[in-house]
């Protein structure tokens, strides 16, 4: 299982949201903060770790929520 850390730049990221990452997509199943606590949502400026990413993007790639 792949995991990645991202910083929410705009809006609110919620557990269950769909992310488009380059040419792939995934549904957020688990999301954790920097202390390892599970989150239901993340606001702008929050750094979160997302689990279950099919392909790890390159650093600096944009990730969009649909």
C-alpha cells in the first residue's frame, strides 16, 4: 500500500473524497495528521498523509479533488 503526504492548499479535504493524481485517481480511505491521528477532514495549511495511492506522484505535482 502506497502512502503520500500532501498539504491542503485550498478548500477542505474530506475522507471519502476522490483525488485525481496525474493520470490516475483514488478515493481517500484513510487520512492522518503529522501525529498519526486519523482525520475526517483537513483544512487549508494542514499536512495530511493519504493511504492507498495507486501511483506516487513526483514532488510538486498537483492533486485535484473531484
